[in-house]
């Protein structure tokens, strides 16, 4: 908890660091945990000393509502409203953000495509049901066509079930890294959200928080890069994204 408190204090000083990673959280399927993951990863980024922001690009405003319940000033959360996504990202970047996570709506193909286009990297979130897995393809095609670094995270996993085993088999159909840690279905997630928190804050030693930490580690080692990027071009199976160049 003290680590989080310390990181949150960074927000009291102006953001200053140039160069920001933009991560799009995507899924065509509704309710698979995009918003939960955006919040949890943003909080995890704070614990790692990163200045994190969430762009809530979903008209449902799930993350904005969480932000309104939240007792802490960080992460910075901004809605898209009627603005261009690039403008909002540029604003976050000029404010000194280290990482901006874009929470996207389900179904809405133009917003998903725009987020994927502007992001340095993307995460595709899926549940374990066959209906969840078969919806991966649409978003997979978008990020693959853009040659974006990307990976798949399985959420709402029920350990040691046939459903999880089938889902693990199903995601192998995509040539994309799959996070080795599944996020287990646990009531601590919605409980934390009800208070505007994430599980790392309500139960930092708990298994749910450990899983989020492991997803973050996978993300920074396999999908994102906080080093100055030098590698031109992308390979979506192993990746080092270029710095965001947000078009004017
Ligand atoms: N691992 C989990 N364990 C328990 N509950 C979860 C988990 N992940 C998500 N949930 C719950 O499932 C519901 C949907 O999650 P969330 O809002 O993050 O999904 P979403 O993909 O953003 O949905 P939408 O497509 O509507 O934007 C929420 O009530 C959330 O608390
Ligand atoms: Mg959502």
C-alpha cells in the first residue's frame, strides 16, 4: 500500500517526461474485462513509478464512473466525448504521461480501429467461453493488419476447468503472444471497483493482485517497451513498439 501511496504522490508534481506508450485494450465481445484491465494495469503502472492515464473511449463511461468513486487522484482519467482520440492522447502526452491506456467499447468497430491505429501496442481481452474466443478474430485482424505489437489476456478464468483448458487451446489459433497468467474470476475485482479501487489496493498480497502484477510484467517484457525505441517496423509475435507518433 505504501508503494502505491508513494506513486500517487507523483501526481502532485507536474508530469514532465516526454515519450509515452499508448496501450489499447480491445475486445469486440462485451463484458470480458476491458475496463477492469485498463484500471488494474493503470494502478499497476503507478506502483512502478509510471505516470499512468486512462482514456475512456467508451460511451458507457465505465472508467470515468470508477474515477468518480475513487479516493485517489491518480491515475488521470479522461473521457473521449466528441473529441478526436489523437487530440486527447496528445494532451496526455504533453502533460508528461508515461503510459496511456485506451479503454474501448465493445462492438464499436470505428473506435476499436482508431484506438488500435493510434496505440503503440494492444491487448485483446477474452473470457473463456467459446463465444468469447470466436470474437477474438475480428480484433485480431485489425491489430495484425496494422502490424501492432499485441497480446491476448484471458480473463474471468475458473482454474482447473474444462472451459479454461478449451480457451487456452482456442487462443493458440492466433499468432500472437498469450499472457501466461490468466486473470481468475474473483469477487474481489468488483468489490474493489465499487470503491473506486483496484485489487492491488484492497488486498495487495492477495492472489488477484499477484495475477495483475504478473500480467503487467508480461506486458512490459513481451508487448510494451519503456526504453527509447529504435526498432523500425513491428512483428506482432515479438515486439518493441515505436514511440507513439500521434498524427496531427
Ligand atoms: N476477473 C474478474 N473477476 C470477477 N469479476 C470480473 C472480472 N473481470 C471483470 N469482472 C466483472 O465483469 C463485469 C464486466 O467487466 P468490465 O466492465 O471490465 O468488462 P468490459 O469488457 O469493459 O465490458 P464492456 O464491453 O461493457 O465495456 C464487471 O462487473 C466486472 O467487475
Ligand atoms: Mg468496458
